[in-house]
């Protein structure tokens, strides 16, 4: 699984939004993922295939339905490549601080 | 959906047999699974335990299916956090498929209840474990040790 495919897949806002939707509710069908999208079913399907090719989405057939699952393993591999074990707690603390400050700013 | 489920996939440059060994051998487990290891004879019906490095019991259950080196299904319950223990048994399936020069490992972890706190808890751990397992099998070095 090439890292190029992962970065290419993540470079598109529509595809990142599809991953966000799966994070909120995992295991959705194509039909469910199309709901509320200003896009054709074919276009959504094409984006999902690209995400699947990058291994960011894993699918499972249950009966006649194909369900889509967020697969964060390639993102973990990218993090493991550049982020050292001992940097993680500090980076997490910074990310938590940023989120808290930005949430406060939005109130 | 009435159940909670995670499905993780990783591709590893190894053989199905080596991957099976990495999943079922305590010395391998300790290297990539946060220092924990599993205790089982890996026969269908055998008991299964996940133990912390200090010997405390983390999780326990039973081997439901063992088809070496293709498929392993575990009945799995948390034993160290009361609120997760209360959710009862989950089911964890490992599927190993040769795909050219790599092996596809699919891990499915599910429980028959919506919005499971147990599935939420294990979901964060699996990507780290699988990434470290991949590194160990491909380079001989796990990720969670200094110098790796």
C-alpha cells in the first residue's frame, strides 16, 4: 500500500468529509453516504473506491449490502514514521490545548 | 445497526504462517502489543487470556475458531474495567489472506450492542498494534521500543 495513494486520497476535501462521516457513524452503505451530498451517486462511489485503494476505507459485504468502515491504520503508519514515541504526549497536549482554545473562541 | 463494529485492514510483506505465529506467540505479542501477551493453546474451545506484562489479567474469553494460518475468531471480554466488563463478550476475528507478495490482515472487532464503550476503547488501540506488528514483521523492529 503506497504512501502516495494515502496522501493523494487525503488531498481532497470531499474524501476527507467522507472519512469524517464514517468516523461519526461507521459501517455506512453507499446509499447512506450519498444522503445530503450535493453529488451524484457515481461521484461518491468513485471517491470511495479511491479511499479503498489507499486502504483508508475497508469494506465488508453483509447480504446484498456493502458497508464502509474507516480504516485509520495507514494514518497510524504515517504518524509512526515521523513521530517518535517520546514526542507523543507533548504533541497530544498541544493538540488538546489548541482544540480547547478554539472551542472557547467559538462560543 | 444494532451492533458496534470496527474493521481494520493492513497489508504486510510477510507470509500467512509468519503472521499467524506473530499473532499467537507470547514473545512476538510482547514486542508489538504494548508489552501484553496472550495465553491460549489456540484450539477451538480453548480458553484465551490477554495478560499485562506484570501478569495482571487484561481480558479473557475463548477461541471460537482456529484455522491456521487463515482465520482466528476469539470471544473476548474486558476484565479490568468494570464498565467495559459489564458490556459482556465481544467477538474479534482475524482473517489472513495472501495477496501477491503481501499478506492482507483484516481485524474485525464487534459486540452486539449499539454505541459500545468497549469497542470505542479497543478501536484506538488496534491501529497502533497493527502498525507496530507490520514494522516488526517487515523490519524486525517493533515501534514501541527506543531506537526502533
